[in-house]
C-alpha cells in the first residue's frame, strides 16, 4: 500500500514537472518568435468614395490597387453597367487577380425585408441574378440592407429574421454571402441591437452583421455594442468619420469624412474589433462631395493613408 502511494506521488511529481517544462517551453517560444502583426485587419476601398468620378469598374480596380488597398467593395449597378455595355465578367475576375485585389463585397439594393410578398419574391429573384454575376467575378459577399423599408417603421424583427434566412439560404446556393447591413437613418433596422436580433434569430450558421461608424452614430447605438458581437459573425466593417459640428438628427451620408478628420471614437472602435481575433476587412465608405471633386486616385490614396494611420494609432502597425 505504501509502495503504491509512493508510486502515485512520483507519477504526480513527474507529471507536474513535465507540465511546467511544457509551459516554460511555450513561454520561451513566444519570446523567441513574437507575433509580428498587431492586427488582423485588411484594407478595402468601397467605390462609393470615388463614385462621382465615374471612371468605370475596371478603372476602379486599378485605382484601388494603386492606392494600396488589398480589397475592393464594388456597387452592383456599376457591374451591371459594365456588363450591359459589353464587358466580360471573366475579365473582371482576371483583372482583380492580376492586380492582387480581392473583390470583397458588393453593394446591392433588393427589397428582401419588406412585408409585401410580391416585392420580396422579386427581390429574391433580383438577388439571385446579382449573386450569379458576383460569383462569376469572384466576389465573396453582397450587402443586405433594409432597402425598401426605410420610411415606415413596423416590420417585425422575427419576420425580418426569417427573411434574412431566405437570403442566407440563397447565398448558400449561389456561393455569395449576404451580409446583414444596418442603416442608421432607416425606420427599420437602424439599431445595432436590432441587427444582432435578426442575425441571431435567423438561425443560420453563416449569419453576419455589416456595421459602419456613421450608421452606428446616426442610428443612436453605442459603439460599445460592438463588443456584443462574436468575431465569427463580423467579416467586414465600414470605416469613416464624422465632424463635431453636425447633430445626429441632421447628419447624413454627405457629412462622412476621412478617418481621423472627425470626432468618431476610432481608437476604441478598432481596439474592440481587433480584440475579436479574427480577420476583418475594413472598407472605406464615403459619400463626400468634396472628395468626389478630387482625382479618383488621390481621394482613394488619402483615404487609405488616413485609415491605415487611424488603425496604427489604435493597435499598432
């Protein structure tokens, strides 16, 4: 019996010593091979930023790459214009690949959330057609904002969740992920918490929320609400800033400014996003008339530099 106890004690000592050695080894390994990247962000250009320059889809790809972005967020209507004018979708995919650009997302406007069943049917048909085009050019995602339901409140969040699931099911079929986008000015889905509810109650494992600095402010959500979202449920985030001299009630898209040129709490926002420890695409989305007067490459480059500087201020290079 005593011999058995001694054997057990020796085994425990041996196990503890081995565990300590492994822990020390891991600690030393972390010292010897420090993490080089301080964040998991990548930088993307939403082409709204250079929309009024009207340079066309292929030139937008060139601008994004030359300005330093690794990704681009296109608008469906620009892609449709390109295709309707005889453009080949395969050429878009190849050009993006040649430039080293990822077509991260597309901004579309389908009335998927509305109560009218006929409009929803048409919206799903529209989305399927758009997803087909996007899949052909290698685009991963499409935005799903509350289009068509911005003026009158009253859409049930449970119904919105069921309708978002329909979009997600369609996305599974087509290979393009619909991102649930909140709009701060909308009568429906203007709060971050509403978007969380709809995403969660959709019951779909791929549900994701697409949020935005401006829309969080405009809609009245607290930026700390970003902590409530698991990193797996956020793949992209729209980056912009807003000035101090415009009230939440008066502000609209045209007041968006380059990151760092306003008073949005970008440092804690980027820190919260970075703490999720998942890759997140930061997409610069602006609608500023002054920037639309600039050469497209200049506007894109200034935006890239300011977004990158804001991130590095918050979390390092």
